[in-house]
């Protein structure tokens, strides 16, 4: 952006992260604006690793100044050398200006307080673009997560139905009540499936909620993974074990995707 204070640009890059982390790269002299920039970012973004690069163009030419004290001393010494060795009079200007310390070049820095209103406007524009891009990606991600959640629900229903059939098939193979009771105690996954179904339902409900939900979805996925692991460990049926492996894979995919959700 070309402004009355020169060219100013703000570049923001965003990557996945569990929490909000803002990394700033500011020109020399603008460090005092770091807190203000971070507050603007934090007011719009809740999750992700953001790298913000601020660049300033040069509005005016560098200022060149002469160190008269150093130059006078060079001229005085040059005069002494000329007399001492009977050299021709006269010292060339290009010789003098190339001597150390004679000339200094300085850049006129714009005060941070004067720059901030202009920089803030450009920063907000960049944040608007970032939010719009993230919203567009979020809409596509919502459809993907919804479809995966429905697939997961179907797998849970399959395991429920298969468990009822498996129990009937297995229970008749035991000859005593004690054996049947021991089998049911070790193999009963009813509670695990109920909790897994509850978490899957919570995931779908939370997915339809407005506002930052990424951390909550991640937590729900952790709970689902825990129940799926227990279900797999207690499984007494090959079909159940196979479908639980699939369920765990589906949950892991969900966890990977919810890292993209604010």
C-alpha cells in the first residue's frame, strides 16, 4: 500500500496450531507497536500459528551530513604533510569525502505513534482477507467433517448390532453359568458403545455450533478414541474387531482435520 508515509505492506501467513501463536517480524524502530499489533490479531483470530511480516518502503532520500570537526582535522593534518614533504598544494574533494568519519548517511525514521493509525488500517485489511479465506476453507471443512461424522455413526451402529448377534452365538458355547458370567464380564462393550455414541453425537452437535469450537472438537475426538480403544481390547468377535480398527482410523482422521478448525 502506498501511503502518505511511504509504502507499507503487511503479510500474514497462517498454519495449523493447537493454540494461538503470533510471530511478528517488524522493521527496526517499530518494536513498540508489537503489543498493539498482537492485540489486533488476537481480537480476530483464536487459533493457529500466525506469522505477520511488516515492511516499510522509503519515503524520502537518505540524509547525508558532514562531520566538520573530523573534516577540519583531516585538512589540518593534510596541510602539515604538504609543508613537511614539500608536496603540491591542494587536496581533492573525492579524497576527503572518502576518508573515514567525514560523511554519515542516516535514514529519517517515521515515529511509531504517527505510523500506527495507517499501519492499523492496512493490518485490519490483511486480517479481513485472512478471515475470509479461513471462512471459505471452514465451509468446505464443515461438509467434510459432517460426512466423516455420519460414517462414524454408521460404524458404531454396525458394532452395536453385531455385538448383540455375537453374544447370542458365543453364549451358547459355554456349559455353566459361571463361564457365561465370566465371558459377559470380560466381553461386554455395551457401556463403551453407549459412551462412544454419546461422544459422536456431541461431535455432530458441536460441529453445528457457531464460534470457536476447534479445541472442544479435539477433546471429543480424544474421548472417542479412548472408548474405541477399550472396545477393541474387549472385543470377542472378528467382525467387531475389524470395524473397531476402522472406527479408530476414522476418529484419527477427524482429529487431524479438527486441527484446522478455530
